[in-house]
């Protein structure tokens, strides 16, 4: 099950489970997401990565997330004005109270735009 929350719906995110602990999340880029440097805003990219990594753990039976982010690191590699972005996230290490996840974000030309990692607290 995927997490359901209004912010994700506002962004227009679409989640697909690839395997246990791995998801791909697609973000259609809207003009609202372009910053004054004429590329997708870093906050939008960070949000995409965060949502993707939290969905690697999934949701409970009420579609409420099972984890919250306690540490998030995003490295921006290239600016983009793509039509959409894809976050490919997976659990790198699961634990009783903490989960570590990694994420790669690509544009619609399969260029690597950003890399992210997170530590998630298992609620």
C-alpha cells in the first residue's frame, strides 16, 4: 500500500512498486515548480525524494505512513526543465527502529538529476 496524503496529490505523484522495498515515483513538472533560475526547484526535488523513500516502507491498512524522516540528504547534480521526473528509491538497510533508504532522481531523458539518502524512523 502507498501513503495517501494531500501534499502528494497536490504534486500529482504516481507511485509504482518495483519490488519489496523498492518504488518508483513519477512527478509531472508543472510551471509552478520552476524557480527563478528556470529549472525545477530544489524543494520539489527534495519532496519527491522524501516521498519516494518513505514509500519504500509503505503504509498501514489505512494508507498512513509507517515511517517519518529523521535525516534527509539531497545532492543536486544537474538542473532540469523536464516534463517529468522519476525517483527510484530503495531500502538499503532495514532495522527495528530505523530504516536507511537511497534514491536516484532522473529526468524524462534519463539524466541523473539528484541523489538522495534518508534515515527513516519506524513509527
